[in-house]
C-alpha cells in the first residue's frame, strides 16, 4: 500500500450524492485503517521491530512525502485522511447552480459523487435553501462541478454515478438521439477521465467514448448475500431463476450459473401502438413462459425499476402459473411516480414475497416497507476507488462469480 498517496485522494459530493458520498468515505477510512494495520504487522515481522517503531517510521516517511506535514495529526497511529473536499453549492433564483471548491485540490485524484435520481430536497446556499431536483438538474450540477474541479487544477477527475443518466437512450430506431452516448461525450469533453457506475443498462455505452474509461460494477454478490439471509431461505430443487424479459437473460443466466439452478424465461409481446403511461397502463399485450415454475420459489433480477409495470405484470403472470414465492432483485430501484403504492397493493395481493434493492438511489419511503430489503453497495464503490487510486486490479470486483460460488460452496 502506498500510504502517503492517500493524502492525494479527494472526494467531492454533489448535493444529490451527499449521503452516498459520506458512506463511501466512511468505508474508505476503514479500508485505510485496515491496510495500515496489515502493513504494520507485516513490517514488524519482516524487520523484527516493535510495532511502535514501525508506526512512527511509516508516519515519518508519510510526512516527508506529503505537503504540509505539520498538519497531518498524530504520529503513533494511522493518519486517516478526511478525503472529503470542502465545497459550496449555490442555487440562484433563476435555477442556475454554482459549485465552488473551498480548499486546494491541485494535482489530486478527485472523485465527484452524484445521485441523479435523488428526488428528495437537497441543500444549497450553506443549508439555507432546500430544493427537489430533476435528473436534468442533477446532471447540470455535475457539469458545473466538473468544471470547478478542473479549474481548481485537479490531476485526475472520476465521476461516481451509481446510475448513469439517460442510459435507456442507447440505441436508434428512427429519428432519435443516442443521448446515453452524448452525455458521456459531454463529460469527456469537460475533462472527466473515468466514470464509475452500477449495472449500466447497456454495455454498448462503454464503447461510446474516445479516451474516457467506464468501470461498470455489479451488485450481484451483495444481492445474493442478502438473498441467502432471508428467513427460511433454502437453495433446493424448488428454487428457479426467471428472467423477466429477453433483455435480462444474461443477468439472470449469471445468477443461475452461480447458484447452479435452472433458468426460465418470460417472453413479453408488446403492442407498440400503445404508449406505456404507468405501472397499470403499459403496452404488454401477452406473456409466454419457457420453463417450469409451479410450486417453486422464483428469483428474478433486473437492472432498473422505474414505474414497475413490467415487473408487476410478470409477478401477476407467475402467480397465475402457480408459483410458490417470488423474490425480485433490482440494482437501480427508481420507484418512479406512484410505483411504491402499486407494489404495496401487489404485496397485499400476495404477488411477491420480497424485493431486494441497492442503496444506489436515495430513498426514504420505500425503506419503511416490509417487502423491501435494502442492500448497501457503498463499500463496493469505496473498494473500487481505493484500488483505482492505488493502481490495483479491479478484476475480482468486476467479475465476482468465483466469490459467489465459493460463498455457497461453504454454506
């Protein structure tokens, strides 16, 4: 571990991403402390020195290599960085947003955190103004923040966006834009070097950039660990993985392979002359099933839940097929519009047992529901940031199949 380099890592939290950023920073500090203790133990054993001598020597070297050593704090323990850069966001009466970096980040490796689907009031003007922002407002906040960070002389700029905005606009069928690609191009032109996101809607988006690198993380291990922790969970012959549509086949094939369980498929026929309005009024005209689900526990995984119409339709169909229990896993639980109330009604009707979702998107109301289980992925993002900053491999984080197989082999 390059201990001194951690002083060169800074996190900037946009208003929408404040909660997520604070959790990531806590995990970063824990990772820093854990690795410091490991390094101390290894050096103590290797050089046959007492722990106090090793710690003071490490901190002495760290102070020599770091700027302003007199401000680095204690010398007899881990000098855990604060990581979070002081920032001020102002919201003007006409809707314009301004970002100001209040400390030096010149030459630093800066990570800007934003949750573009946070639709709860966020703070501006040093807490005196609270405003609910749209996806477009959050995106504009990102743009002004990237510009401020670049103007402040940052060395590397990485955007941490658990949900990539406009990711569903990734292919052309007619006279329409490739907005997912265009958003990335804009960010790249501003000087963003890397984007870290979660379960991006289409892998094609990763090919849209010239130099910008996109790290696409997966919450599969965290979701499966939560699944295994459910009461009365048994991974037996009555368990089947079901893909809710053809677009989610690869994702559910991953779970079926890792869990060593059969994979079934729902095929939805859509009437494109009708426009989907909400969870109840969608354009699905017919559903067909490939596989056997009668009397079984069904596990379905999808990347994104908007109004929830597709998932609710699938749950209703599976119930008619005689399924035992339905458990759904969603990486990006938007719960747009009145989705929560629709799922309340579906739960009361016995259409499903639980929904497992990540905290990639900030929620308050859905966390109070009995049927919802929140999975924390901030540690995954913290580990990714730590490894990227230290120049370490992300291989085991990007493909966690072996970890999942080992987890269930031991159980």
